[in-house]
């Protein structure tokens, strides 16, 4: 008996058109960036205020989770180092960057307290705490905001769509519409815009 030839596999390739995927992603980001533009007066006000406070010896604290932690650390790196032109270093701390502290606090006090306890340690009246969150509902950021405001630390947040608990818990907030990837990508733009405004307020050219 002759062998029955094998039946060729049926193609079940249902992958979407790459151009469609890319186009949808960029269209979503474009819509979120349009919202970023509408907050230009807030970025200007924040940058001017932050430049004045940091020049007077105050400190910026920043925090987020996951990708938002990366953006928070990006912000503090630009301020301690430089954004474009040379200037004096500005005091800024990313609260997630000290892994020994984060793991100790998480182990001893729980994840919700990893930022709040650091704000208690480092925050002083007149300092600024910037919190980044795509959801605006992270419990550890909400706890940090509560402690900061009780200490006289000004709380600014950059979040995803409003309304959300973190925006409500902050002194001021920039809330951006869109899906999580678009919001997170726009947060990097927001970080750079804030740095532009700080440098401008300090008399550094941003041309």
C-alpha cells in the first residue's frame, strides 16, 4: 500500500497589516500630543516655579512605577546634569532609583509605602514632588502625595485620562487622553517640555 501524502498545513496567518498597526499607533500618539500642546501654559508656569525653587535651594522629588519610573528618572537626570546648555546642577531625586532603599521599605512596610516614607525623609516645605502615572490610580503614588501635602511639599502629577485619583490628590495635574502606550510616550515629551521651561526661566537658550 502506497503511503498517503501528507496534507499541507492550512495557513492561518491572521497577523494584521504592519502599516495599519503602525498607523493606528501613531494616530493615537498624535491625538495625545495635541492634548500636550494645550497644556503649554501649565508647563510654562511649572518650569518658572521649579526654576525659582531649585535655584533657592529647594529640591525636586520624582516617582512613578514601571515606565513612569523611567520617565521620572529621566527628568531628574536632566536637572542634575543638563538639558541643553550648561548651567548649575539642580537638586532632584528619583525616589525609585535607590534599589536598596526600595527593597528594604517594600520588605518592611509594604509596596504602598515605598515612596511615602522617602517623602517623609527627604521632603521639606517648599520642595516639589512630581508623580508620573498612566493610570492615575497607583496606591503608592497616592500615599506619597498625601504625605507630601501634609509636609508642605507641592505635588504636581502628569497622568493619563481624567478624572483619576492622583490628579485629585495633587495640587496641580496635567491629564492626557489616550491609551497607555500613547500616554507613556507623551510623558517623555512632557518631561522634555518641563526641562525646556526650566532652562528658559534660568536664562538658558532653548533655540
